[in-house]
């Protein structure tokens, strides 16, 4: 794929991605020349590579903008990719976050939202924090697909197992990994109460 600014998008399949981008453009009534893509890397993603892609429309000097998210390698140890995609699709349907515009084998194309990323200082602003809290309350009440059970404890044990596998005995001792299994079990027992409701949780809320 010829790209005006930054060459090829790494880790993706250019031909497949070109077809999906062309399909997205055609829905908006644009006939695009594959040489006219402008690509800009975006910062802030922790497990993916994220790019803004622009192209000229059929309506004068206007440009369409989309966000392309290329999935990171090896992050499956942290979460189930199929669950994430299913969750994102459902959130898109419910109007929570950007619309899902297209998918390819190792990524997806999302609606580009014109906004400013929050900073640490923003999170200390009581007005902004109140808005976040209200949005999270709405988020936690979403009816999402999949089993309605607590994923936290199984996930913590999986991460602990992976950490032990990659650490030397001395490093595992330094970070106290051998004692974490017991601590997880204690927390699970203390924090699991019959009166609690199980809701849909973000689990990765940070200012980026």
C-alpha cells in the first residue's frame, strides 16, 4: 500500500486492509485512489498500534478520517482477543464509544472521534471526575454478551502463572511471586459476597 506520510502500516496485511478501507470509503460515497491515503501514527495505545488514516472525499477539499487499530503481538496473555472484539462490536451498537467501521485479520477500523486525550491533571478536576464516574455507572449497567461471571480471579492467576514461567527463581523471590497465589485466594474469599451484583467493567481505565 502506498502511503503518503509514514510508509507501510506495520504488522498488518496491506492488501486486506486496502480492501476494507475501500469498502468503508464506498459506504460514504467516496471513490478513493489507493495512492491517496495519508497515515499518521497516534500515541497513547498500550497494547496496539494505532493510526489515523485520511483520504480526500468526492466533495472538494474535505477529508475523511478513520482510526486503524492493529492488534499487538502477544497480548493474548492479558485478555481474550475474541471476547474483546465481541465486546467492542456490542459497545459500538449501543453507542458507547466509536463506531466499528470494518475489520481485517489483525485489526479493525473505527470511527475517528475528534477529541483531546485526558491528562493526569484532568483526572484531578472534580468536574471531569464526576463526568467519568457518571459515564462509568452507565457503562457498568450495559447488557453485554457472554457469561455473567467474575473474570478477575482467573485472570490474576493466569498472569501469575505467566510471570512465574518467564521469571528466574531469584526474580520470582524478589517480587514475592510465590506468595501471591495465597493472597489472591484470600482476596477472592473476602471480596466475594452474596449480595454483590456482577456488572460490565472497563478494567483498564487510565488517562491515556
